[in-house]
C-alpha cells in the first residue's frame, strides 16, 4: 500500500502539536524507549495533555493514549488497524499508513 501525498499532508495536519496533542516518534534504543514510553507518560500527565500518540517504527505500532480520570487509557494499533482518536474522530488512516509516512 502506498500513502498518497494527500494522506501524508492530512497526517501532518493531524499530528501538529498546536491542538494539545503530542506525538513522539520512538528512536531505537532502550534509553529512547524509556524516554518515550515512561518519562513522557508522567510529563504529559502532569501537563494534562488530553491525548498523545507514540509512533514506534521499531515495533511497527502506533499507541494512542487518552487522558481519563487522571490516567491514560492506552490502545496499541499495528498493521491494518484503523487508528481511533477521541481528539480527531474523522481521522482515517491505519497504523501501517502512518508508519509508512515516516519512511
């Protein structure tokens, strides 16, 4: 499957940080994993970020974390799974399409 330039632009617009959504992209290595999966959880919780995504090309997954009752509900998507976002209900890309966009 090839991601179109329109889809790539749409993805970039969705993932801009000016709407309160954060989107770290994980780099290889344990230190980066700890930073993006553990430290940022605490940082974003302290800042009450309503939703953040972790794009992890190493594990071929996208994790969407939504703030509920002072903790994050986390959903992990891979391959053909269509991403579901509370912040962007009209969003319509799969995990594979998002991961491919970064290549």
